[in-house]
C-alpha cells in the first residue's frame, strides 16, 4: 500500500492505459481522481471501484479546456487539500502525413495531447507544492522518440510531451516535484483497436504491428501502468526527467 493517504489524478482514465493506471494506484491505497471527457464510461468505472471499496472521484473534464482543468484541480484541492501525483495520460491518435493533415486536426491533436498536459501541470503544481511536492508522470509514446510513418501530428505531440517532461523536471525540482515520462509502444487498448479496425484487413494490420517489434506482440495496459506507478513511487525518488521506454524493444532497433 505504497500510496496510502496520497491523492492521484489520472487523465484519460475511463479506458485503456489510464484506466489500468487508475486501478493500480487504487490497489496501492491511493484516493484516485478519474479525469475524462467520456461521462458514461467514467461513471461505470468509478462505480465499480467504489463497490470494491476504493476512494474515487470522477471529474468530467476535457483536458484541452483551461477552465475545465482549473475547476478540476480546484475540486480536488477542495476535497482533499492535496494532490500528490498527476498522470498526464489523456490522448488521441490521428493518421496522416503533413499534406494529409488539416490545420484543424493538427491543432486538435496538439491541444489534447500536449496542451492538455501543460494545463494540468500548470494548475496541479501549486497544489502539489503547497504540500511539500509531488510527482508528475507524462504518458508520451515510442512515436515521440522516432518518426513513425504517416502520423505527423501525433508524433510531434508526443515528442513535445518528452520535452515538456524534461523542462518541467528542471523547473520544478526546487518545489520538490519530480517529472518523469513513460513511452509506451503499441498497446492493446480501445485507441489501437479502433485504428486497426479502420484497416481493410484488421487481423493482418494487427500482425504487422506485432511483427515490427522484437517481442513480437502488443503491450497490455497493465504493463504500462506498472511503469507509471514505478516512476511515481519513492523507490525511484532520485529519478526526474527520466524517459522510460516500454515498447517491446521497438526503439531499441
Ligand atoms: N495504446 C497505445 O498503443 C499507445 C502507445 C503509446 C502511447 N499511448 C498513449 O497513451 C495514452 C492512453 O492511450 P490509450 O491507448 O489508453 O487510449 P484510449 O483511446 O484507449 O483511451 C484514452 C482515454 O482518454 C480520454 N480522452 C481523450 N481525449 C480527452 C480529452 N480531451 N480530455 C479528457 N479525456 C480525454 C478518452 O475518453 C479515453 O478514456 C495516450 O496519451 C496515448 O497517446 C498509447
């Protein structure tokens, strides 16, 4: 129960990696805050966790809207007076090279994947600092480390997330706040299932995604959640600005 007494905010926690991380922190004793824009799925998750005896709060939020993020953090501060760990996980995916990507889509992907993390950080930091510090874990991607073909806006948003991690690690150390980053490889979540299902041959598309990495399989959300929990924990209290790949060996090639 390494997070007993701690308050943990996870964005994009209704499904997929965020959901697995939310559950992992709750299992370690944390009070967890589910931040997501999908009301129906989030309410179901919050109810399930409550039934299991966990302390959980769902705050409907679009992380790309400043007023909603500010109000979400206020809500957390009003309820507990503290915020110990923030996981910036909410994200969306888009295919297309520069010629195929509209300006509107480019701005939407950056607004959610990168500006959303900036806004949550901006408003969470004063609450964290008030209580002596905290930890931020950003969920970037293998796509932030290398240029994956045909997904320019997504790649750039994730490279930005790595830069945000390093900048904030340097800026916030004096406030007792560590900032680290996980770079997942393709992981079996609704995001990936939706992308695969758009292919004319979904089974072949999935096999292709598996075969391009040394471990020859997709990740599972719990494996990424374990890395998030690890970077948030005090066992690695010396880690800040760290970028941890959990990608089946994709970027080692
Ligand atoms: N699945 C992968 O292969 C993979 C690989 C590398 C990185 N990632 C990153 O991990 C994170 C989680 O991915 P996932 O696969 O679990 O995605 P997912 O689509 O399965 O779940 C994302 C969650 O974020 C929420 N969300 C989306 N936009 C939001 C917004 N504006 N405000 C609040 N909530 C919002 C969705 O409602 C959903 O619950 C994303 O940042 C993604 O880019 C995923």
